[in-house]
C-alpha cells in the first residue's frame, strides 16, 4: 500500500516533463494569472510597508516600529501551521481569494482612519497582525498551487521568476512612494494596497486548475507536515537550518543595520534606503540566475547558501562607507533569496500533493516565525554591544549553521 508521506509525487513516478525556460512559463494561463496577482499585490505591499513603518515611527518612535514589526511576525506562530492544513483540506483557490479579501478589508478602514487623522498605534498593530494572519493562509495555498500550474520540474524557475520580479517591484514601489508623498498623504498607500489585493482576488478567482481530492485520513491534523518531512532528511535539515539562520540574520538586520548606518556611518534614512535597494538588487540578480540555471541538490544548496553571509556580514563589520555596506547588502540579499527559493522548490518537487500544503505551512511558519524570534532574541543584543563585533559574530554563526547543516544532511538532497 502506498504511503502519501513517504512516496514520491505520483506525477514524478509516471513521467518527467521537460523543463521550460522561466519566461516561457508565462504562456501558461494559470501561472500567468498567479504571477500577475502576486506581482500586483506585492507592489501595493511596498507602498503599504512605507506607510506602516512611517506611521509607527511617528506615533510610537522606535518602540512603535518594534511593536508593529512583532505584530506582523507573531501571526506565524498562531496561524502558520494551520494555514498549511487549510491548504490541504480546503480549496486552495478559494483560500487564496479569501486571504486577499481579508487583507483588503483590513486595509480599507486603516486608510480611512489615517486620512481622518484617527489611526492610533494600536490600530497599526492590529492591522499588521491581521494582514500577516491572512498571509499565513495565502502562502501555503499559493505554494502548493505552483506545481499544479507549471509541473514539478519547473517549480524552481517559477519561484525564482516570481521572487526576482516581486523584489524589483518592491524597489520600484519604494521609489514610487517618494514621488507620491509629494502630493498624497501617507495613509493613501493603505488604500492603494487594498485595491491591489482586490485585483489579486479577482485574478485568482479565474484560475482553472483543479485541486486533486485529498483522502480524509491524510488531511486530518497538523502532524502530517512533520511526518512528511521526517523521511526526507535533507529537506528536514534544510528547514531547521533555514529557521535558525533566519533568526540570526533577521534580528541582526532589522536592529543592527539602521543603528550601524546612523551611529557608525553617520547617515540618515536615505543611506538606509540605498542599502535596502542593494539587498533587493542581490535578490533580483540571484532570482534571475536561479530562474535560468537548474539546481539538482536544492535542499543541500539552500543550506550552503548561508555561507555567503560570512563575507557579507564580515564586510559590514569592517565597512566605513555606504558603498561597502551596499556591497554587503547585495551578498545578504543573494544568500537569503537562494536559500528561500531552493528550499520551497525542493519541497514542491519532493512532497506529494496530499500533504504539500502542510509542508509548505511548516516552511512558512519557520520563515515568518524567524522574524519574531530574531526580534526577540537577536535584535536586543544591538542595544547592549557594539554592532561591528556583533555582525562578525553573526557572520560566523550563520555560516556555521549552513555548513554544519549541509554536512549533517548527507550527500543526497
């Protein structure tokens, strides 16, 4: 009798479709619809992020920013695993549409309250929590849909294409926000983001792909995600590695880089913006490269990607100018993107559809939850110690996590 937690995906047993060039995937209607939906909402998110952080800083100072960042990280702990279960139990198309509708409905009152000057800090915190809670359901459903619309052999190219494009749109959104703020109040960005989620929901509602029925015995609880990971040693190790490395790097980046720019390089928000663009540029370059170059040992390579942080964070520790910090940001963006894209692609290739949503829910839980653990356990260190030795320590720790995990995973991935 077959075991859906251990067996290869049935379509990989029956046939191995030829890999298509990444841009050629856009000829497939359902992937094109998903691509446009995600890119549309991502552009709105870039504008909304500027509004959220700026208003949090205005209303609560640095502590207000930390509170909002925690609010958009903690939902992963409450909803991340259940989002994966939902992606296996329920219709994934309807789940994505519902998540977009919730995000749209959350942003509309935030925009209205902001425009009337009555949006308090607790409203920003509640809004950030609701938005990320909905994303915890959208992400596993979206990830589990990708193999159905591009074939499992093409998931790496599809993921890389989407990631590179959304990073480019994020940079474009940040640049656009600078121009729009000259004649629009910042709360308008919430309204724009709400409109992009409405457009995304309308697009996703037109998907034609059919979800295979899942046996009730398989779709029964939370543990199946871990059960499906256990026999896949390299994939399981990569997930754990990703969570630890993201905790270190997220906490150090969020708390350490702005303080480093202000206190060590004596630059303001403009310098931080340039560094963030460098991070996105690194993500875009790697996304384009991975979309064009097939990686065989995806899980193991996702672990080795964290070795990039040794020179990147080492450069931050030694940097005395913004250009050197931008070069370091290029490396960090490249390393994180390579690990994230390959980890998700490995799961989409290896895990049967019956439990794929749960496995991607585990990955989403680890990914988004690491933002909260990084803020709680790593970020406070930068309030006590000098950033240069801390970045050097984080460089060594992150690279060590990747190297040890890759060695422990064995030779197969």
